[in-house]
C-alpha cells in the first residue's frame, strides 16, 4: 500500500515518508470526512500518462463544491456498551464500557450567484475504549482465558516499589482506556473569474492522536514473547505512548480555456505534515524496563524506547501544469508534475536505555543492591562532535514530464499512447560518519553513508485502447501495456540519515 499514489482533486495527498499508507494512518484517522467527498476513483493500470508516481494504484478523491443552492448537513453517530448484546446462548460476556462518537457538519452554497461558491465540512471523532480485555490473575482467578499469567499482587507490589525507590509512577496495569481522537476540516472556494478562467482554493486540516502500547521490537536485546497484554504479560500504562498525525494542506488551481482547441490546468500547493510521539510515562529520564518470566515478557514499564524526541516534520511544495490541445480526432496533452519534499526527522531508539531482566528477583536485586544483573542493556546516544541530538535532515526533488496523444480512430475505437519521464534528485545533505566510511567490508568495499542515492530517469511508455464493438456501449473492451513506477517510501532512505549521528 506504500506504492500507491493518493491525490485529492488531482493534487498530491501522499504520506511520502512511508510510515503509513495514507495521511493520518498511524492514528487510524480518516483524513477527509466522507461528507466532503463527491467521488473516489481507483486506477490500477491507467494508460493515461497524466497519472503517475505509483507502482501500485492511483487513488483520487474528488471533493464537493458549492452551487447556487445552499445545501448542508448536521450529523452525529454514537455507540457505547449499551448498543451491544452480551448473551450468546448460555454464555454471558462481561460488559466493557466504551464510547465512540462522530459529530460533523457540511455547508455549501453561493457567495455571489453564478460567480463565487463555498463549501466547508468539519468533523470530530472521539473514541474511548478499554485498552485490553485481559485481566491479571489473582487469588480468585487462575491464569487462563482472559486472565494473564501476570499476577495482580505482584504488579501492585512492583508499582509501589517504583514509587518509593525511584519516585516513578508506572501507571495502571489494568482497567485503563486508550483514546483515539481526530478533528478534520475541508474547505473550498470556487471562483468563476470570467468565461475562460476558473479558480479554486482548497484547504484540508487534520489533528489526530491515538494511544498505543509500547513496541514489542527490542533491537540489540533479542526478541521475546509478550510486551502487550496477553497470556504472559500485563504492561503498565506508562510504557505506552501517544502518536500524533497533524497536517495543513493548501492547494490552488487555475483552469483556463483559451478557446475550443486549447485549455490549461495549473496547480500549486503546500503541505505541512507534523507527526510526533508523546510518552505515557511521566518521567523523561526513566528507561524502559522489561521483566521476563520463563523467557517471556511478564511486564513492561518506563519510557517507550522509540518515543524519545520522536518527531517527523514534512514539508511538500508542488507545481503541476497540464496543457491540452484538440485537433480533429486527436487530443494532445503535454504536462509536468513536480514536487519538493523536505523532511526533518528525529528518531533515536533506546535513547533513554532499555533493560531486560530474566526475573522479578533479578530486577529487585539490581535495584536494591546497585549491582546490575540484567539479561541485556541497550542504549543509543549521539555520536555527533558536540553531542547534540541527531536530527536527520533529508529531502528530494521529483520532476515529471509527459506527452500523449488520445486518438479517436473511429466512433467505436480510441487509441491512447504517450511517454512519461520521472526523475528524483535526493538532497545530498546527510550527516556523514567518517569512522564508518573508513571501514572495509569482507569484499574490500567501503561506503560513504553521508551520500544519498544518485538520480536516474525512469522512462515509462504507455499504450492503451478502448473498443466499443457493438457501437451501443453495451459491450466494452479495454486493454493496453505500460510501465508504472514511483519513488520509494522515503523512510528507507531516511533511516540511513537517521543512523549516522548515533
């Protein structure tokens, strides 16, 4: 899904960094309200060269516009535990409190009749749900089913010890909820300037967040089972984090019809994506700690290992222009689609340290006696000369040009053929690590990790046809061939830049 190209009204709407397939994907937020959507177009193999930048599919969302008639809507959808059934035959399921609600509105109409129109949609989503249905075992409930091997008395004693010994409150280990929130706005102005020109200004806003468990991945410490509520484990709430996906997107579009033969579509836009994490832990210095039992994680507390100062700021500037010329049975198209992408990424796993102890006894002995008896310890730190936090600043410039002829050979047969050229220039500004550069690998090679990939032109010819053999459109035959390509998720390249400074 990271190979798809997402557009809104033809303008770039991608999560180009690639941490999720769509904008707002990490918080499970829908970036645009369904109330603001007029159409959704999905193209798997479009032989039209105007559609590019993907090796998977092209997905375009067409948003609503205002008209000469005022139209609006107000809506609310709600769910809670009282909307569910809890009796299944002889079994009665425990009622678990939760709340889910969507509130929104839309309004569109004329500002100046036949001349200037507006449309706006706003939506608010709130969900508070139990983080898990698992419960710790205790004197009344043995491990099994919904009861974990992690014991309530043991975890209560551990929480008390952490508060007394370190002044650290790990939070609850049961009965806590996770929140998933999002607020979104879609706004649009359409201006009929004159008989030849129309201008559209679009704005999209999203603010979203979602509670998450600590990642179960432990690089450098070995992989073990558990880490999230389950058969073996009951982690503390403080070991998790909140993921935030926010954006502001502005798109301006000018459509010009010079005459019956020539038209042009110009788009310019700016996208500001702001993604970051916030820890559930109340301490900014406490490390992440796993306590194991028989090789499985029994509980986890502390600062989530991937969250410290984890920030991703993305700025995208785009410029697209498509010129169409009609000549007899031919529709000629020449165009360009370009973007400049800038990324500022802070990602330092284990910057607070990550401990794993084989047992609760080993942890207590280490904490009380000051003699470390850990299974493993993992730490990353800044290797920059001045010790500053290792920010990764990277980016790229993507240039695309295309030319095409859509030839109506007859009333029942149309042939489309064209050529698309795509080229990506990566910003050569990654932090270098001379110590790594000096290393020689087994085959004698060495690598400069401060150097980004070089550019290369991707040539994508396309050929397609549409045949209406009966002439009445009851049967349609379509086909073609072509090359489809797009830039890789930038996280693959940013990892190189991120790791250079730690």
